[in-house]
C-alpha cells in the first residue's frame, strides 16, 4: 500500500521559516492535504489541494508538491504554531486514505 | 457554526464491541460525507472508512472489513461507528471528520473519543 514519510520532528527559531516535508512515490501526481493538531485538540485543515488555504488560516501557511515530495511551509513562525502536522492523500489504487506519520514542530 | 460532538470515553474488555457517535450541527447534514479515523497512542492516523449520509452507503478500509459498521440517523443528524471483536491494539482515540465528498479534504473534525480496551 502507499506510504507517506515525514520526519518525526522539525525545530525552528521564532520568526524563521519552517519547512515540513512529506515524501511518497510520485506524490507530485496526487493531491496532498495538511492538518495541524495541537495537544488534546482535534486536527485542523491548514492546506488542501497541495497549496490552497482554507478561510481563517494565515497567509504564513503555504504548500507545494512536486516529484516525490510535498512540503508545508510556515513563515514567521511563532510559539502558537507548535503542533503536530501531518499530510494526507487519497490512494486511488487501493481506494484508501493514507496519512503521513506526523511531524512535531518545535519553536 | 459547524459543530461535531463526539460521545464520551469508553472502556471495553477484549472481545467486546464499542459504538461511538458523532452529533453534527451547523451545516446541511446530507451535504457532507463522514469519515472515521483513529490514532493509537504515539502513532499516526489510520482510516477506518466513510459513510454517505444520503442513503447510508459505506466504504470500509480493507483491514477493518467485517469488524466495523457505520450508520447514520438523519432525524437526529448523528453518525455512528461500531467496532467489534475488540483487541488491546484497538486502544486509540477515534475521530470523525466531514468532507464534501469521499475523495477530497476533510474540512472539520470531531474532538475525538478515547476507547480503551483492557481486561
């Protein structure tokens, strides 16, 4: 079955840019969605269809997807961005939703 | 505003069944599918399946076929997920999440329900 790979953790200084990769075979040919999950809270959609932002999500959040890697980019990071982030795709071949293992962002 | 309120935590013995509910409000019930997903302690997310509120059609992840059953009640705008033959590795937080159709982003999630399976 299809596998999405994320690093367990990413650290970034306040005010800098965080980049969280999501690797998968030819993931660039799929639509990737990203969710933010803070401790004890439900996940929140932050990016959909690779790079679209839902209403209410700051412009600091952006996404890209090409080749074998999709990337969530958070610019001007602050303490409020500390959370787990995970990527998601629909695996057409197996009619199955697949998630990355999640990345803990530390600011 | 959109609300998806899940039922409270459950403790079950191995071999038992559990039924988790999601009460939906603040949107047109029949316009959105409902997914079920779980997150075991320290683990990633695992998709269980999806239900179409129009007609109640379902699609389950292969590894849960025969053990999971999803239903909905249109009168009370509530979705249900029942998992049977519980094992200790079914211990997880179970979430429901809505989406406009079966293959697009999930735009709102419930708060999660902890199911603990222990003898």
